[in-house]
């Protein structure tokens, strides 16, 4: 039942995007996230759509899998939309009913906010769909390396991250197993009031906690008995290398995002081109 | 009343890159009171199959009827099925959660909606059945027991629901020889004295050979053999090809037969073989 989570799940196919260096993808993802906040027109979002669709197409991940990732923030989306619609009091009044007043600017603002959030999540999930968690942690470690000169424990941080990530699948599996075992004893997680449902989770949580502690202890033992020491210089099993793919990928994204930044920077002098800022 | 499986197929994560075909046209019937073992190489679909029996995995295609309940029917009575078919998973001690042994064992019966008097009786009986002393153990925390004791408490938690069918997925994994023997003796007793149908998944061919009266061999999600232990393990070469081992007693009997000792059919234990050989001694030259 927990296997349906798409957000952050690696989609194993071989593609241009999959083969790009994780560090390049990570930097591009950050650029993407920042860039989204410089878009404030529908034309800009259309421009971004072209970029995102191309990237998804090249990654060979089915569009459906990427769109599925929005499911997780659906509530948030609707909530922000409603807030924006009702609390923006600018532009032309479209509708007025009791204490509610809806303005056209409010609708526009809400629509843009929803687009922004949706694209935010779709972009980041494209990163995790095409990059394994292990590669991602290595990339983060490598990018944070400069911080180790000011005694920041980069390696330890990366280790904690990769251990956490590597335990997620086994925790999910364990949870699944415990749920099945308790279901076999007639446990019911789907009916009853809130109180009853919360109580129904005790038989899952306690065994899960017990086994997590046991796993953590066993792991610590195993690492200790092999004299693991984080601070000494360690080499990596998988060497990260930039390739022509990364150059192409970066250039491609730059084309789109330089345009976005330019349009943003020139908004004062180009304001008369109204379609550009609609 | 019995278990009837027809054309059962199951695919994990259909239509995704993780798609795995786990069951392939499984057809079989298990009558009341049978002791059936399911064996097969790892990943052959044993666990997937047995979890169908109490509707933990719902039927994708095919039909499955357990004691007259149609499990392929979306709206069958899940509570009834789960009280009818008790399921003991691998390492069942990992599912213990309550403060005391008594509370943990009564989890199942409580969910089944039994009355408190009934529950008290069932719980006490189940704990004693698995060979633990009720008075000393009832107020202990399940987490302070030894591994073998924990497993017995978990087993009691299933038995307290008084299932008519008991499904065990590798019940003796990770136990010492004495612990193994105790669990198997208990299961056999339930089968023989109370007529509980036992379906046991196991990798230990020796324990299968000694206990089961019928063996189902699975390979890549399909049933490839469904026969008695004696007939199955007479096919030594086939068994080895499927990455299974031949039990010691079967190897021994096969060896004797190869060397022209005319053992009668159906001898399995050391005693039976000894008796047969002694009986043969009179007539032929051993
Ligand atoms: N939850 C799951 N999701 C996806 N695939 C699964 C899942 N559970 C099992 N499988 C796959 O289905 C197939 C059958 O698995 P199953 O667990 O039924 O085998 P098994 O015979 O019980 O093996 P073992 O002896 O190792 O317990 C395997 O190929 C396995 O990888
Ligand atoms: Mg299994």
C-alpha cells in the first residue's frame, strides 16, 4: 500500500537525463526552483511548460508518473488557491456575495500560484525520478565539499543522509509486513472514528519502533566492527564525471532561464509590451 | 468445506517497470484436515500464494473459495475469512506490540468480536497450547522473553482466534533444533488432534518430509509437483535441478532401493525403515 508513493521514487530507464551527472542535475534543479519565482506572467509559464515537457520527454519518464507527484500537494494547492482568490483585493471586482469579493487580479494571482507550485513539484520530482538517492547524496556531498574547509562535517552529513535514504525502502517493507501481520489478526484500519483509528496504529508503530532501534544498533555494530571512521579520507566507489551531456543539458536550460531572467529584469522598460507581462 | 483454487494469477505492480509475475495459473484443492507443505526456490511465489488464502492479497484473476467464501468476490466478509484462516508470518515475533503477553494474545480474538469470557478462555488455552506457563507469563512484557518464547507468544496470538486453517510461512526459520522440533510438534498436534488444516511454507526439506502428507512444489509462480513426500523425493535428479535438497531419509531410502533393497512404499522415518529392513531380512539377502 505504501509502494504507490511516486514522489521521490526512481524510475529505472536509460535516458539522456538519467545519464547526466547528478551534480549537474542538482545545480540545474536549484536554478529551476529559483527561476520559477522570477516568472510572473502566463507567457512565462507557457515558456516553462515547453522546457519542462521537453525535459520530461528526453528523460523517457512517462508524463503520467511526473504528474502523479502533484497528488501529494493537492490539498496545499487548493488551499493556497482559495486564500489567494479571496484575499487579493485588486483589479476589477468580478463577483460580490455577502462578505466575499472576487477580483480578476485575485483569480490571476491564484492561478499563477497554483502553476508555480505545480511546476515546482513536477521539476523536483523529475530530478528524483531520474537520479537514484545514492547518486543524489554523493552529488550533495561533492557540492558541499568547500564547506569542509570551515570544519563543517560534510562527510558525516552525507553519511546520515545516505543511511536515512537507504533505510526508507526497508522501513516501508517492514511497515507493510507488520500491517499485514496485524490485519491477519483482524486489525481494522479503515473504519471507526478518529480516536479508534489512531489507536489502531499502536500495533503497527510499536513493532516498527522496536525493529528500527534494532536495525540502527546492528548497523552501528557492523560499522564499528569494520573500524569505520568518517573523518579520514575516503574514496568513493562510484566516481562522478561530467560529460558532454551535462554541457548540453546546462546550455539547454540556460537558454530558457536566461530569457526568464531577462524578461524579469527589463519589466520596467518593457512594460508597454503588455502580453509579455500578462 | 475446503480450499479450491482455480486459475489463480497474480502480478505485482502491473503496468510499471517493476512488474513481476508472481503466480501463474495455480490450480489446486486442499481438503479439510490436510497437512500440506509448499516448497520451492526463493521467489517462486509461495508467500504470494498463501497470502491469498486469508485475503491479505486480493485475487487479481482466477477464483479462490475458502470454506464456501468466495475470496475473488470484492465484498466478501474479511473478518470471517481472517478468523477462519490463521496466518503466521516469517519471524512472527516482530509483530508483538502490547504491554503484556495476555494483551498481545487477545488482540486477535478482540478484533473478531468475541465476548470477554470467550476471549479469556481462548487466550489462556492458546498460551498453554504453545507450551508456555500461563501464570508466569501472562503479565510479562513480550519484549523481555527469549526469541523462542516470543515466537510462541506470536503463534498463540494466532491460535487464540481458533482458526480452522493454519497457514505458516517458514515458521521455524532462525530457531534452534529444539525450538524447531517444539513448533513442529505443536503444529502436528493441532493437525492430528483438532483437525486443523495446516499449510506450511518451508525451505527445510527434512522437516517437510517428516511432517507433511502432501507436498506442493512451486517454480516461477506455477505449481510443478503436487504429490506425496515419498513420490516426490524419489525423483532425486529433478529435485536437485530445482535447487531443492533431498531429505536425508529420502536419500537413504533411494540409496537402498538403488542397491536392490525392496523397501515397501511409504516408509519415511528411521523406525519405519528399520522395521521394513528387518522384515526383509528373513526372505531376501540384504
Ligand atoms: N510486495 C512485492 N512487490 C513487488 N514484487 C514482489 C512483492 N513481493 C514479492 N514480489 C515478487 O514476487 C515474486 C514471488 O515472491 P514471493 O515472496 O511470493 O516468493 P517466495 O516463494 O515466498 O520466496 P521466499 O522463499 O524467498 O520467501 C518474486 O519475484 C518477488 O520478487
Ligand atoms: Mg516467502
